[in-house]
């Protein structure tokens, strides 16, 4: 028996100029504005809602409303509620609904005219004009706590506002530095990937899209959705979703090719010390013994761990040899 097989192979290419490649440096400075922003988030979380009767509804107010929704003369299912809280400007309701409540007063009865989006989870309402009969039961606004030492004591282990802000700055410096480091690595890899000038086989891109869809499906399942349901709710198609992912898939393929090429050209290898250090790190993160972690990776003779470490070591090499400007 004689047969012919057609297979897709990775393209052959040369890679030069990756040492000393110029890449924009990511700023990791923590500013006072960033610290103040975190403090304001905590203030907002600890705010209390206070009812007002001497003014009309404003943006960012919380209104308590009754409403009934009609399409024509028909009162549709799911369009009725009593004492529903709604933050004006939150975008929770149909576009145009919240804005029409601005200027209303407690006790007002009004009609709100809206049009359901063309893509909507209820097909019978999609694109339809609707009228909501709304009653304003209450208007509330957020009363923020005073920004003083007492506030710091209430929300933290510190006795003064100054000490509380200092602790926030210290935490931000760690997280911002980690984020900047990750972003810097991505920038370096992206810049080196631009050095690839050969055409990437379509089959490699499609295979990468398949993997991305599997990852996305797993994320959706954690939220109780399937990939098919997501496509249906967004009003798109699977082909359209694949087209959206094509650019990212191409970038991921190029990244893999670059890392493998540099790895081979620079003879990057993993030592036993590298493996032991990584096993110890994983054990500390998972609060387990090193022996337990070893058992997880021993079944394939640490090949999976070695592969990840070699890729990471290769990216470290590229970052260390990049020129940050």
C-alpha cells in the first residue's frame, strides 16, 4: 500500500538582531494620585446611603422605583418590579432608561420610553419599542466617611491616616512593579516577534485559535455558560468569533516560534538547581511539601516543568539583553 500525507510544518527562518533590541521602558512609579485612588475606593465601599427629599434625581444617585414594562398594550414578562434599587449611570438597565429618571422627584409617576437593543437575550423584545410606567419611591446618595485618622482606624490596623496611606503605597509598589515586569516582558517578546518576516501557515493559526477557544470555553463554564450560549447571547457566530481571535492567535504563534528559535540559538538549558528552586517556589505558594510537588511532576520526568522553565529562561535572556528606552 502506498499513500501520500500532507502535513503542515513550522516555517524555517533566521532570527538576528534580537540582542540589544530597543523597547520602551514601562513606568512602575507609584504616584500620590494612585494612592488617593485606592483610598477613595475604600471610602466608597464604606459609604452609607442617605435618603434625600429636597432635590431631584442626579447622576450617581441610587433610586428606589416601581416599574411596569409594556410593548404596545402588552405587559411583558420580566419587566415588572417593586422597590427596585438602581444606581443612575451604572448602565444596568436598557440604554436610555436611567438618563430619563434624572430630574424626577420622590413620588413622581412617569413614563420612560426606550428601545430594546437589536441583540437581546429575549428574542421577543429585541429591537422593540417599550414604555415603562415608573414610580420614584426614594432617592438616595452616597455619604462618604470623613477622611481622617478615625477612618484609618475603622478600615485598617493603623492608627493614623498617614500610616494607612503609607501601607497602601507599599502594597502598590509591589503590585505595580510585578505588573510592569510582566508588561515589559510582553513588550520585549512582541518587539522580537516583529523580526519574523516569513509567512505563518494558516493551519498553525487555526490550531492556535482552537486552543484559545478551549481556554475561553473553560472560563465560560466557570460562570455557568457554554461557548455556544455565549455566541448566541452576543448575537454573533462561531466563525465571527474565530475571526476576532485571529490577530491574537497569530501573535501567539509568532511568540512561540521566537522563543523556540532563541532557545536553540543560545543553547538555553535547565539545570537541576533551576528545577529544585521552582519546585520549592511552587510548594511555598501551595503550602505543601516539596515531596508532594515532586510527585506531581515526576510522572513525565519533569518534562512539562522543564519546558516551562526553558521558555521563561529564554524570555529572561531577551529582557536582560534588551535596551530599554
